[in-house]
């Protein structure tokens, strides 16, 4: 009888312990709400179910000569495809119809020079185009309105009046400080920058004995960031730890999201897979030895509809799963990307996402409707 009672009490205690481990713990630290999440998602791991809804092949147009394709999409279905190393954007309507060149190569008003990290995105009812330290504002039909030379370098767009910028400075000890800033700009006024996040000696994997270095997205310590213009939020943090700061436009911490996580060990085979090109060059083989012993924790973050957040969690060499958090910072789902669908450069919208995928010997833009997350993407 005593043995049975002891076993029962042990089982009840174990169930209570496991139940407690599955809950999200909320704390306020220094006035900032924190959510501490367990390693496993509250609603489990699911394989993302999608349906392809649209494909745009830009190379069907004689005017298109992009080598690399990036894109932006608005909620109406208009798409801009562009080469970040180029100086032109190409517009496509919701039906996929080609609407013409967005900007031209040159030095004049609304024109951009190649090699200046060209970027175009929809912002409310307008289009913002950045290149180097220049910004041009166009209306929704692509008509040039105004441009301006900027003081801060563009890193990522947020909305029609804000962008994210990274700057590097050095300390007296020759350490490098990387700073993420939110820049408030007006075409008729001055720029104002707010420091959001800083990290020391990131952005490069260094040679152990000299100043040489290299970047590799799965192993390089760096700052991750993404802006959500619809909710006036910025998400950022250090990619080597699973900790996401949610900030408003003033730089105030609104929420800190944390999750139990242990970075995946970077085996020699995994490093060689991620950096296969270094094996072919004798001068680059030192990079394999300099590679960190673990991969980064977070590859990227991306705002989702209705205030949710996607976090790309690194699970191996060039492999990730997508963690989904609700607006309160609760870890709801781990998503396994569907086979054959590229999601590493996905941009999400109300019903799904767009991405760039290989198609024979070129690249195309594709859209997918997400079928099994109705609370986020609808039915």
C-alpha cells in the first residue's frame, strides 16, 4: 500500500513538473515585460501546409536583366522585383502583368547608380527606393515625387518615414561596436536617429592571429533586426542567443522574448557543408578552423499578420525551423518548412508569403497561401 502511494505521489509530482515546464513564465524586469518560454512550443510542431497561388517570371520581359532578385509586395498584390546590385526596379500588378521599370540608372532625380545596395519597398500608399545614401519617394503607380540625400546608410525599410541603419565605431582598445539605429527621415526636414541595440566585435569571424575576417550567415555573430511599420515596432537582438527585444519607435523596450535554447554544435562536416567553397581554395581553408564551434541561434526574424512573429531558429548547417510567437510573446508553434519551398527569404502577407525560387536556369517570384494557421493567415 505504501509503495503504491509513493509511486502515485511520484507520478503526480512528475506530471506537475512537466506541466510547469510547458508554461510560459511572465516577469517584469527593470520595468520591462519578459516572456520566458519553454523549449517546446505550446501547440506543438507542425509541417506548414501551403498552396502555390502565383508565379512571376521576370525574364519573360525583354527589359529585365537582373542577376539577383529581391522583392517587395503590398497587400493588394503589387510586386516590385529588383537586383540589389543594380539600379532598376520592375513593377508587376496583382495579376502578374508587367507594369514597367520603377527607376532608371543615372545620377538625376529619382535615378540610382549600380552597386549602391538598391532597395525598394511599399510604404502605405507610396513606394520608397533607397540606394547608398539616397532615397526617392514615388506614388503607388511608380511616379517620381521627390528624392533626398541621407546622412545615414540604409539597411532595412520600415515605413515611409523610417528605416533601420547599422553603424560601426571603435573603442580606445580597438574593439568594434556595431549599433542598430532607427532613422526618422523627412524629405523636407532633418534626419533623427535613435540607437536601438549595440553589440561588441560582431559582424565578422576573425582570423586568430591577424585582422583578416569573413562573413558566413550561419556562424557569424551579428545583430538581427526587422521592422513592422503597420504596428510601429522593431524586433532586434544578438543572433548567438535566443532573445528578442521588441521596441517602439522611441527605442523603448516593450517586451523581451526568450526561449530555452542550446545552439547547435557546428561539426566539421557541417562547417564544410556551409562553406564548401573554402575547401576549393587553399588560401581560404583557415576559415574552416576559425569557424565558431556552434552555429548562431537565430538566422532571422519576420513580422507576421495580426501581431505575430516568426523566428528562424537554426537547427543545423543551412537548416532551420520557424518558431511562431503570439503578440504576448508566447511560443505557439514550431514550423517545418514544406519540402521544395524556399522560405529563407520569405516575406509574409495576410494570407501567406512570397519568395524567390530557382526555375530551371533562372529565378522566379512565387507566392503561397498558408492553409493550416487560420488564426494568423485566415482560412
